C-alpha cells in the first residue's frame, strides 16, 4: 500500500501533433539559396522529420527510454535554429509547433517559434528523468542513490529550461512553461532528491541528530513548493491532490524531524527536551492527518503506524520523567531549533551541446555558424547584464521598504493592516492559523469521540462475553445440580470483571475530564475563531496623528510618502515592461541572412552595428535604476519623518500593552490544544488495552464453553450407564472360588483420581473437571497491556491518588495500572454527548 513517506511525484510529458518540417525549410532554402543547396539538405531534413514523427508516435506509451531521442532531437533543433529563422515574420520559415499543457492536456498552444519547440522538448526530458526516478527500486540503498541522482538531473534540466529556452518563447506563454511553474518543478525535484537522501541516511543508520537535520530540510523544501502553488500564475492550474500532497509532505517531514530529534535527546538523556519535542510532534501529526485526508484515505491509513510509534515514545518519556528524572518540561519554543542540512543540488545538463552534429554543413559554412553563435553569446551577455540591474533595483526597493515598515505603516494609518500586531504575537497567531486554528481543536475532539465510542463498544463486547458465559454456567448447574462440579463463573471470572469495572471507571473519569475541556473550548470558541492577524489588529490602538504636532505637518509628510510610494510602484511596473521588451528584442534578433552576405571578414563591424539596437533599451534600464535609487532615498527620509510625527514607537508600545487579551487567548488555546492532544493519546492507549482485554475475555469464554461441553457429555454418559445397569438382569451365581478382591472405590472418586493423574496440581478434594483447565483459570490472572498514564497538562507530576488507581485485593496480585487521566478533579456523572 502506498504510504505518505514513499509516494513521490513524477511530471507528465507535454504532447504534440505531427508537424511538417521538411517542406517549409526546403522552400526557404530554395528561395534564399538555390535548388542545389536544397537537394543537399534533403537527407538531413528527412532524418529530423523521421525523428520527430517517432517521438509523436511513441508519446502515448512509456517514456522511460525516450530521453536520448528527445536530446538528439533537441540538438537537431539547435542546428536548425542557427541556420533557418522560424517565426511569423515575412521571409522566415513559418512552422507552427503545437504542444499541450503537461498538467492540462485539454489546453493546447501553438507558436511559430523554434524556442517554443526546444522548450517543450527540454520539458519532456526533465519529465522523463522524474519518471525514471520513480521506477527505481527505492527499497535499496543503491536505488535511493540512483533516484536522488535522477531527481537532481531533472531539477537541473528545469532550471536550465527556465533560464534559457523558456525565456525566449512568445506571449502568452503556456502555464507549464512559465517561470513560476518551472521554478516550482525545480524545487519539487530538489525536495524529492532530499527525501531520498534522508531515507538513504536512515538505511545507513546515521545518528538521529543527522536524520533530524535532513528531514527538516526536506520539510523546508516541500514548504517552498507548496508556497508556489499560491502564486497567481499557477494557483488554479494544478489538481488539488498535488497541492495537498506537497503540504502534507512539508508537515510530515517537519514531524519526522521532531521525532528524530527526540531520539537524539533520548540518547543524550535529555528527557525534558525529548518530551517537549514529542509533544509538539504529536500536535503537528494531527495537522498532517488532516492534510492527508485531502490526498487519499490510503495516506491517512499509512500514518497510523508512525502515530503509534510517536504516541508510545511520548508516553514512555513522560512515564520515565515522572518516576525517575522529575525534570521540568520546557515550552517547545525554548527548545533549540533544528538546523536543516542540505545535501542535494541541481545538476545542470551536460549533454545538450550540438557542435558534434554534422547537419547542413554544405549549406551554411561552419565559420558562419560559429560567428552566429558568438553573436548570440554577446546578446545573451547584454540581456543578463540588464536583467541583473533590474533585479537588483527590485531587491533594493524591497529591502528599503522592509526597513521603513512600508507599506504596513500607511495601511495601519488607514486601518487595514496587521502592522499594529507585535511581531512575536503575529508569528504566534500565524502558527495557530497554520495548523487550522479553532477548526483543528474540533477535529481532535471529533477523533477523541470516535475513539471513545470504539472503546465503549469493546467494553460492551467484554461484558457480553462474560454475561453469556455466566448464564451458560448457571443453566448447566440448574440442569445437573450437585453433579456439576466445575468451578463457578463468579470465582473464575472475578479478575475479568474487576478489570472491566476498572476500565469503566477509567472511562467515567475520562468523561469528566473531557467535559471540562469541552466546556472550556465552548467558553472560548469565539475568541479562538478570532485569532487572525486582521481581527487582532482591530483590537489594538489605531495609528493616528497627534492632536498637537510640534514638528512637520502630518498631512504633508503622509502626502509626500504616498506620492513617492506610488512613483516607486510605477517604476516597478516599468521594470517588468523593460524585461518584456528585452526578451522580445532578443527573440526577434536574427542576423543570419546579414551574416551570410557580409562574409567572415566583416563580422565584427556587423556585430557592432547590430548590437546598437540594444542601446536605447540599456539607456531606459539605466534611467529606471537611477530613478529607483532617488525614490528610495526620498522614501527613507519620509519614513523617518512619518515615524517621528506619528510617534510610531509610542504607538507600538501601546499596542504591546493592549495585546494582553490576545496573548491570554493564545495561552488558553495552547492549553486546550495540549489537553486535547493528551486526551487523544490517552484514548489511543486505552483502546489498545481494552482490545487486548476483550480478546482475553473471549478466550476465557471459549475455553469454558469447551469444558462445559466435555463435562456435559461425561455426565450424560454416566447417567446412561447407570440406567443401563439398572435395566440389566442380575448375573447367575457362580460357585467357584473368587479371586482376592481389590478395595473398591466410588465412581466419582475414581474420576477425580484420573483427573489428578492428568493434573498433578489439583488435590483430591479439588472440583471435578474432565480436562486440565486453561490458563485464565488454573494460573494467576494474566496482566493486561500496560497503558501509558494520562499525565496532567504541562508535564506536572501526577497527583498522589490518580482517579483510576486500582484497589488492592487481599491474596491477589496487584492489578495493572490503567491509563490515568490526572489532569482533572474527579466528578460524578458523565458529560452530555459533546463529540
């Protein structure tokens, strides 16, 4: 069955239709060169056409062996690109390349652009690499190593595609070839490679601390992938299962990292840190289960073994601390954070060089092809330089605005920002929202209710088995009277009844505790639902201008700041337009015809002349960057004046003081979450213990039934013999000498002696039984499963007398300790149905 840990994602390939390459290119050669050159190019074009047709024919089947064909075709396209201009421009080769979207095959895009064809081919190479990685046997160390290598190659291919061919395709570009989507695919492949590294390290028995760092990094990588799904370019494009999968993986490896770190603390005898870490892992595991439901029911089932391991580890650590170490358990926020370890990196492709392909060599001299390649490199250099300047300007703006707390302060002035919420408090609120907030508490409560109903059903099963056995025993005694010598059910089943009553008492006490938590949740339900940044900001003081200003006019300061912010925003939009202009100019820059007519001696002059077309664009970039720097300086000055005039520091201090109520609500939320998490662990442990007791009761009832059947058959046989003996005529008297008589014994005595010979442990006066008694009846009462104690919240030591402490019976072995619900005071009654 697939599990949350071993399920990985492969990328679908893009699909295409048959396209006529040969004839349009031959027509171009005839028009541009001559019929003889066209005849010389026929064989090469036929080979390329055949290769593409084969790729189209095989795309419906397995693609695991298609990587080499795609790469060979890509090299052919590179040879075509340097010789034949393909576009919608007049005088160029007009070929429309149709490709479907990899994630939505119903969407098809066609472009007369060689770079669109090359981008689609490289996308399929990366997709095939991801598919090959999934086919590797990842149950072995070598398989994990190979899968990791393939995922890194796929990541490198997606990165290369994003930086090269994808940037040259026409708009509107398909979503799967957008920078956002390609960047996400690259991150996804890296996350899965890191996941393979983690499992390889676990298989190699690396230390828990090392495993925790590797798992933490895997979780971080999946979080980055999940964040991209919310970007406007891709937010509605992918199936929900993909989004849920990456969210689940991010949360799951966060939990795994905590579990491994807890093992490290255990090896170092740091019990307090171990408990804090495991407690946090248990809370987050509930969130993982919620995310797994959105993937499939199989994912939820696959989490159960890991949750059981987590629960047992936490229970054991709490028991050890309460009985041996007695250490104060710190808050999880005080436990050192796990430092992630990155052991993977994208592997750039090394097999895309087309210089070894001997295509169209008689048509265009190799010197011209090399000159074109040189010019292309020069254009690429100009493009990278200008794009870097634009990106640096954007980064400078982002950093300056962050330092100036903009635009949050202006939004706070308008009353529409969470800037009023202190940073630490805002982070806590966001953490609560990330696990589901009030809804998360309801989900845990619902799961507790389900577990409780299962336990009650199992206890009813125990009682039914014992009742039916007791009724059968009573019926047999009524039928046979004093002849029925089996031990009574009241004697043999005493231990089972005592344990059953103990479990019911435990359930009653747990119900009282549940009722208190449920009531507390209801009392604060509205406050918990209001734990959001915007709602919290509405409860804090508004940012306002002082009634009397001794400095600059607040209205003037705000107006200047808004004006500069709007200008900065316009510059940012202009930079996006400059990037598009640069890419468009680069895509249309085809100097091959001019290069062929200029000759090799004049290439430098031609290059200088052709590169001048970029000068105006470079000037616009320089102007934008310069204006950006001026505005940032002005915004910094305005921001300082704004903070002084509006007394931002005093306002923040007032917000900090007014946030006490929100902090109290957060504290109560965490306490309720701790109580519910502890209750969930308790019911999981109790369910396991009760199931084992139910099995023991069933075994006992089954054994007693067999014994009753044997005794009933024996008594019926003896009664039949007695009747036959009475009905038989007396034997004739014999007058010969009788042999010496043996001492006669009563039949019952003879039966008891026979039974004693089989069961030496029974005395002569022991109750009669035709067969040796089974374990529950002839041996001391077996001890059931040891369930972990339900410790009081916050890790405090348990009370001197827990509500579920078992009574001591004279002459009887002490009963097993039941799961203790020590966090609440004992109350009578049972709370109303609240699940």
